[in-house]
């Protein structure tokens, strides 16, 4: 404060005036910036409205100029999606990917096709409703212009005029498109093509179809026909529809036709073993183990084989058939992708040659089977469950393997959208061991000709069962993977997979017999083998330790 005494008065006044001036300038700057920002925001909103108007007009012109396949306007196709309504909901038409292969039955056409006149009337009605909706909209825009609600009156009037002309032009083009659609539907009706499928395909949105899940639908799997009704009709009067989609064209080269004849004890269980042509040793081992008809006199076993690539193998198969009389050799090539044919041939043979059997098991030749446990399992099953039995290791909520998915090991299970359009599989039983009642086998044999085949035989039987209304049921007594004989689970297991060598199968069967017969000496080599080896290793280690101590002492 004392220093202020020595500052001149004039200097002090100049300093205060300068500070006041700077303060006023700051306030004025803030006010000007606020006004400028408000004007800028208003101009930006106006500019955005102009851009939107111009952008909308260009989009409409571009949409009207864009044409699709065969000159059909994309805009008209989009409008067509909103025209076909059923009870206020969009009616989706899904054209089957197998329309070229479909052979619809004349006896069931009325059940699957929608009436053409009704569909056409719906189109005309909705078309008129859309016209009534458009005209008030145009009048509303004109009224707004008269009341001065539009900020750009001249532009709005031009747009209104353009919109009106566009609606009239669209109306004419839409009517032409509807007329063409009527003609197409009438032609389809004469040719017997399923118009419901075509309708769904036309109206459906491609982008929406990609995003939506497309679960399996037994009613839409080709051939689109009610297979449950086929079975009931056949039982009633013996009639079957003509033109099946999956007509059976194969015949046996070797047919063990007398396998189920003259059975004193009856046939309780029939094994249909899917086997490779050159697996002679495996078949011999199976005959002596779990398919031993002397040990189990109420079972029968047939080995299903396709044509091998080597002619010398056919000669050996013929000799094998003469000796055992249990080989079914069919006239298709024996390949992995023909497993569906092999499974189907077994079902057809069971119906034709061994219908006296109460149960049928479709089984691979690399399976271990505890036949006595299986027989008891079936005898203990309630009659209601056993009547339409489709039983085993259940696969639930699975999806197809598409191209580019999984790894090389899964490549044999790849299925395209054209082969199978759905995104999920129905419930199905592991194909290595499928337990069925004879009634289930009979119904499947009737439904298979009207069900489009796919390469995976277990999934295919699941599709057939689903279409028949047969429910797949699970059992933990069947292992789709290998269960070793030194485990506790093996003692009660009915079947296990991946017994690839005859030695493994023989040892597993001996272990099973020792467990069933309480043979302690033999059981040491199966269920107690691990424990015995651990004890033996411990004793050996003790001996080695004693030898080391002795050497050190010497």
C-alpha cells in the first residue's frame, strides 16, 4: 500500500480505464458469439431440410429407375411385400429349395395348395386399401401448403406434384404387376405347383431371412405330404400316393430271405449290422460274441453290405454268404455317403423278410453290445413306450455343418442350404446303435419314399420319425464314445462305440461274461485289470529298490 503513494495519479487512471475496456470487450464478444451460433443452428436446420427433400426425391427417382431380373421394378417388388396380407399379418411364402425335385401327390394337392381366387381377391382388396391411404396423404400435404405450414412453399408444391404423378405411375405399374401375378398363379394352379411355397418366397425379405432362425419344420420338408395320413390310409385300405420323391430303385444281389423263417422260439430282436465289404474278421468275431444265435436263440443278425470296388471281395462275400446265410448284398456302391441307402435297405428288408421280429436294431460293426442287457432292457420297457420305439443316444438341438465351418474332420457332414434349408436338425438317435420297435420300422418304410434323403443316415431317420410324430427317446446305457472294460460304467452298459479291432471286442466280451457269471479269475483281466496292474507295478518298484540297496551295501 505504501508503494501506491509513489505512483502518479494519471498512471493509475490509465490502468483502471484499460481494465474496464477489456472487460466490456469480453462481454460484447460473448454476446456476438451467442447470436452467431443461434443463426448458424437455424441455417443448418434449413440446409438439412433442403438436403433431405432433395435426397428423398433422388432416391424415389433412383428406385423408379432401378430394374431387377426380367425388367421387374425393385420398388414394385418392395411394394408387393406390403400388399399381400392375411388377417393383418404378412404372409411369408417360402419356396422349397427342392421344388425341381418335388413330385406332389395328386391325392393330397388340395391339402397343401391355397385357393388361387382367394389369394387374388386379397391382393385386389389390399391394393384398393393402399390407394385409399395414399390419396388422403396427398391432400393433406396440399392443405398444409395452403395454410402456410411449409417453409419452402414452391419446393413443396413441386414435390407434391411429383409425388402425385409418382403415385399414379406406381399405381399403373402395380396393377400391371398384379395382373402378371394373377396369370402366374392361375398357370401354377393348372400345373399343380404349390402356390403357398411360391407366395412365401415372393413376399419374404432376403435380409430378414438371413437374420431369422429357420428351425426344422416337418410339414415343410419335401415331399410336402402328410406322411401320418399316408400310414393311416395304408392301414385302412392299402392305398399309397403315386409319384414318391424317394422311390426305391435297388435290389438285393444276395438275399438271406430265410433268416427269420422256422424260428422255434420266435424272433424277439433283429440286428441289422452295417458293415464294410472287406471286414470279414469283424463279422466273424461278432457272430461269436454279441450276435451268437446259439447263446441267444431269439435273436437274428443280418449284415448289410454294398458293392465293393474290388471284384475279388465279391467272391469272398459270396462264399461267406453260403457258409453263414446272413449277408445282405445290395446293388449300390459301398461308400460313406451311401449310409442312408444302407440303413434304408436294412429297414426295407426287415419289413419284407423279418416282420415277425418285435424289435430291430440298426448297428455299426465297430460297436460292443451287451446283448443280454439289451434284451432285458426291452422286456422291462412299458408297453406304451415300446410300441413306437425310437431309442438310443439322443442328439438334441443340433445344427447342420455348412461350408467353411468346423475342420476337415467334420467335412464329411457338410450339408448345403440347397440340400437342407433349415438351420436346425430334429431330435435324432446316434446312428451307430438305433433301437426301434417293428411298428416304427413299418411306419418308416412307408414314409421314406415320400421323404427326401440326405447323406447322414441318423439325421435322416430323425427327419422321418419327426414327420411321423414319433418321439426320439434317450438312454444313458448307450455310449456314442468308447467305454473301456476297466471302468464301473462298463458293468451295466448296453452298447459302446469305437471297438475298432477284433481283439478289443473279444476282450470286452470276455470281460462282460466274467462280470455276468461272477468269474473272478477272468474278471481280473477286465474290470479289475487297472487295480491289479497298479499293485504289480508297486511290487516291481519295491524289488528294484531292494536291489539298489543291496548293490550299495556291497
